[in-house]
C-alpha cells in the first residue's frame, strides 16, 4: 500500500480515479452496444475500490492495535487479501450474466472479461497502488479499443441459410459457392416439419476468397426465391 493512513482527500482521489478509469472503459463498451456499459463499469470499479479501501482500514486498525497493545501483537491478524478475494469471485458471477449463449453463437465474452479486469483495476486504486492502476488502465483500454484495429485475425464465419425446396436450392447454393470460389469447411443440417411443407436450415462454416465480403454474399443469396432467411453467425 502506498499509504496505510487514509485521509478524506486520499479516499476521494481514489474513488474519483476509479470513476474516471471505469467510466472510460465502460464508454468504449457502451459505444459498441455491449451488455455492460458506462454505468456498470463505473459501479464495478468503484465498488471494488470501496472494498479495497475497507480492507486498507481494517489493516490499518489491526496495525494500530498491535502498536498500542504489544502484548497482543501475536494474536492480532489482518489478512489484506480476504475481502479482495471475495470481489474477484463475486465479479465472476456478474460477468457471467453478460454472456449470452444460444444454439449457434456466443456473445458477451469480451464484456465479461472487461468487468473482471475493471474490478482488479478498482482494487489496485483502492489499495493505493497507483503505478499498477495506471498501467492496468492503459493496458485494458488498449486491448479493448486499439488491438482489434491493429491485429486482424482471419476467422472462419458461419452462414445460416433457411430455405424451401431442398434439391433445387441445394444445387443453387453448391453452384454459387463454386463460382465464387468460397471454401466450405463444415456444414450442419436441420429440418423442421410444418403443416404441409418442410423448412431446411444449413449452417455453413466458410472462408471467403480475397476481395469478397460477407455483405455481398448475403445480398446476392437473399434474392433467390427459395431462401427465406440468411444471416451471419459469429462468436463475439
């Protein structure tokens, strides 16, 4: 700890830092329309900071008692990681609430990770470890806002296509993929039986050739008469 004796200005400084840094990360998440935004990140960061401040005061009180009562120094204990451990595990449940898992996609993983990281940042601020807090803030913000712009990771996308008339549409799709030189890595099939017809759903894991965009593929396929639904399924 930078200073075990907490004055009101020092407490205010740490809480303001937690509000600012948590808000900056939350703004980036809200700007991208993620489940947890500005207020959530501020509250998590400040909440973790408050718990850390309480832990600092507990340690400070234990030290004062030990100094004032030397004969009890051997039995007075203060575990500075006890409350902090509860913060780390508690934020895990909050982060899990931002993860949405469906049959074909998983979203919210990055936001869950940002909440977990922002809690650690709040703890660092509350404990008074300013170099760690500032460095962590820069690192977290860089990972969320900058890395994706610098590092382009090619990933296989999943294209979900719902259609009628299996044989005719399957022939059309096969020919389209061959003409466009689209590489199909995997295909999952599903069929639903309606009153007097069947609805087929294919989920293609595909890689596009250079110069071809998914928006173009979706636009071109959507005009085919037998296709009723088409969408890009991605993990975010």
